[in-house]
């Protein structure tokens, strides 16, 4: 059976080599901390995600207007935005992040399959405040440098880092780094299956060592968010459930007011 994470990594290498991340004019980016926004949130710290499609669900929303959606997410009370910029499997675009950056005052996470410092430069140029790194990609040798080196490079460019894990071993590795946030992806990127108990199992058996923990994927109802909070997650990244909603603003409010 094909391991989909390997497919994502190979596609990412092709996209990097195509020059996709290099033809960008730098924007002026304000220094906004996602970590601080989570810690200071008065309601449920919800990070909403702008994405048009996913490998597991196919097309999620047609004709995505990143500016309008970002505005609705901010109005709904999201404390941060995640924007998919991976073009092949998620139909994301760097242009969507630029549009979101121009529209809202929230910290913005660039969500991509990051293997190279070239992509970190792109993140800075398009207005991102945070980048997603995936522990498994370092473990499998797909990245051009180590996790520690990539995090240091991100920080030197003014970017925070959300380092994502899916297993207990990956989580333990992630908390030992200088990542600002540690994510637990409830989706197995090898098989694309989702199980919220991934967050529960990891946090039951491992200390977060002071890291801010973000639970990602599979959050479809306010009850899911409450379950993950009880497991020890401090913030929640929600994509499909919001992007599928007819009224994005109202749907975000449902999650934000869940606690």
C-alpha cells in the first residue's frame, strides 16, 4: 500500500524544484504571535483553515475567495488562520495567503509540506507569521536540513514554528526542540485515517514539557473540541468543518463558544 506521506514529500520536492516558491515580492509583515494569541484567548483558541480541497475529501469548497473567507473567520472569533499553500493535493496557493494577510490582523500559519529553507523565505515574503513543519518528514530524511536547523532558520526570519507529530515518538522529539508550538495531527498522513483518540493517547502518556499543544484534524463538532480540551490540547486547528459551512462566520462562532 502506498504511504501517502511519501507521495506528499515527492510532490513537494517537484513543486520546490519548479520555482513555485521563488517568484515572490516581499510584503511588509507585522510581527504577530500565534502562541501568544492562544495563551491570551478568552474563548476556545480556534485556528481556522482556508483550504479548497484535501486528498481524503476531494474538493471541499469551489471558488475560494480567501479574502472574504478570512474576513468571516476573523469575525467569527478565530484567533489565527491557517492557509493551505500546497498546490497539487490541497489546491492551495501562495496568493490565498497574500489575500488573507491583506485582509485580517490575525496571525497566519502557512500550511505546506516544507522540506526546504526556500519555503521559509516564501512564507516570510507572502506575509505568514508561522510555518508548519512535520516531524515525520525529518525522520524520513526528506528535508534539506535537520528539524533543529529548520526551526532556527524560521526563527531567524521572524517566523514561529508549529511542529507536527502523529505518534508518541514524534511528539517526544518535537517537545525537545525549540518549536513554539507542537501539533498533534489526528490524521495519519500515511493512510489519511482520522482518530481523535490520537491526541488523547499521546497526551496521556507524554509530558508536553511546557509546549503549547495544538490538536489538528477531525474536529467536526463543538463536542469534539471539548473532548480534545479534556485530553489536554490547548488550541484547535479546524479546516473542513468550517470550509463546508454555508455561513463561515456562524460556524466559527460555534467552535469558539464551545468551552
